[in-house]
């Protein structure tokens, strides 16, 4: 089985974050707060050993795709997510109106 086949996105509601796991190995997270029905994306953190491998981009795209499928709106505070939205404008529709 390839590593890509074992990746799992976990919504850890107890810790207010989405986590990316490769089997038993934690790879990174997107932390959030909820304001009404809007998810405020606070930070993206990738384990150092997985840096510069596209894991942050993969994690954020998985989280935003899930939000799109669920009809959830976001407020991006995280600088990485803000840059991601510039590079991939198809996700801009998720950003909540001010």
C-alpha cells in the first residue's frame, strides 16, 4: 500500500482541529474556532519532518474540499490558508461575507 492510500483526514472536535494522519503517524493539523456557522481557520501546522513535501497544501485542500461538500463557510486567519486561497481561487466561494 502506498503512503497516499493510507492518509486519513480526522476531524478532532475535542481539540478544534482537522488532523492528517498516515496510519499511526501524525502529519499535521488545521486549527479552528467556530463563530456561529463559520469556521475561523487559525493556523496550519505540519510536523517538521514532513515540511517542503506538499503536505500543507494537501491538508488544506482536503479541509476546504470537505467544507465545500458540507456547505460550510470559512474566515481565513491563517496566513497559509490565505495564500492558498489566492493560488486556488476556486475555494474563494467558501469565504464568509464580512
